[in-house]
C-alpha cells in the first residue's frame, strides 16, 4: 500500500462550509455494489434499510474544546483539548491538548482569556506533538462553557452560528474533540420513521480525538501510528448486532468501536485498531459516512470496506457537485459479500 493510492483532487469549493437545513436534506450517494449508483437524500433512509437492520450510532458529544487565549506578553495562543488525563472524567483539570504556537509556549506558562482570567497552564510535552495542560479553576465544565468554542476542523473557515449543528441529535456523553459527522444528518423525526419501518437503533461510544487531526506523513501507510481512542460498546448493543439482519454503522467512529469490540472481545477500553485494506470484518455490513479528505485513515477505512470502487464513487460525487467533509453530503455503502 502506498499513500498516493488514497490521493485525489478535491477542489476547495466542494468542501462544505456550513451545514445544510434540514439535516436530512443532505444528498446521499447509494452504492450497493451491483445495481449501479443511486442519487438519493438522507431522508430516504427508511426506504433503503430493511426491517431487522440495526442502526448503530456513536453517542459521544462534542465539548467546546477550542480555547482562544493570549500570552502574558499579549501574543495570541490557542489550545485544543483532546482528552482528560485524570481518569475518564471531563471534570479533570489535566488534559492532553494541541497548542499554538507549539514551540514558543514554555512549560509552566499561563494563558489568559481576553478578560485577563488565567485559563490554562502549559505542561510537559506528550507524544505526536501534543502537550499536557492544566485547566485553572475548580469547575472545568463552567470554564469551557464560558470560554470554549466548538472545535471545527481547520478546513471550515465560516463561523458556526448555531453550535448545536455540530452535535448529533442523540449526543449524550460529553468528551469528543470533533463530531461523529455522519450522524449530523439524522433527525429525531427520521429516527422515528426508521423505527416505524422496523429498523432498531443501538448506541456505542467512541471519543473522537487526535487521530481526526493527525495527517498521515509516511509514504507507506502501514507505518502510520494511529492514536488510541476510548470506546465503549454496551453488551446489549453487541448482542443485538450479532442477531441483526444487517449492522448499519453511522460513521467511521461507530465502525471503529464495533470492530474493536468484536476483534478484541473487550467491550470498553482504548483502541488503536487501524482499519485498512485486508481487515477481517466482524460486524459491519452497511456504512453511512461522509466524503473524506484525501490521504486520511478514514478514506483507507472506506477502501477496506468496499475496495477500489471508492475512487469511481468519489469521481462521480465530485462531478455531480456533492459537498465534501464534515458538513457535506453522505454515502450509503454496502460491503461486498465475503
């Protein structure tokens, strides 16, 4: 495998800058692998899924993890919180983070909000270019609520006027530094229609962290170090998945949680599972996902799921004006029979 195999030309104009309204009005390219490509919308899901299918969603909730701060000297600084280090609690004061300017910030330095309140103390260096930081103050959620912003990806430059549009409607468990974006398309009404059609819904949790932001730099993707992320698959979800007609994963994070649990037989913990070509699929039959950026682990997962035909699907989507990335349109993909 070579990294260049996962490259393609993505015009910046096709990277969606704002979410579509309503959520389920997003376009959806459907590929079953045999009947040709269909151009539908996410609201059509009830007619495309079947009674007995199990829709698996990632309940992780995005926290306002981006802090725009300043140094005592007056210079700008930014902290993107990734994961608390004091156990699993989001109330913990010590976090792994990405900081800017990375090289200039000294250990022990305090970063301030615009009102002069000290917010973050810079700590030691971590792996993969991260830093450990301490949130100053006893009420960490209150600090983030007051000073934090939704951590939109760097390719989205248009301000988000409604922060809830970067949350799924079923988000329940605070912790992620990015949204499980395929789930942004689903509405409460659509989930109700799916239930009426006999499609059940089951939750998992995967905390979206550093690997969402870390590019692949090696020419051989096999050498890429994937950052571990916390996941949890309820025993009931795994039981239902094994008995379902088909398992329909909403997004790559749901895939990673399900396949991690099925591969390791560990329902809760940390996973460094790198799903790429040759993966032995255990549970997921159908994938609802967005269009991913070139040269990413997410695109490699799609390649592992449907094979080389992803390139034809992406070429079609680009030619047909589909919107790409976090606020973009969707694909519904069926995995070929083994």
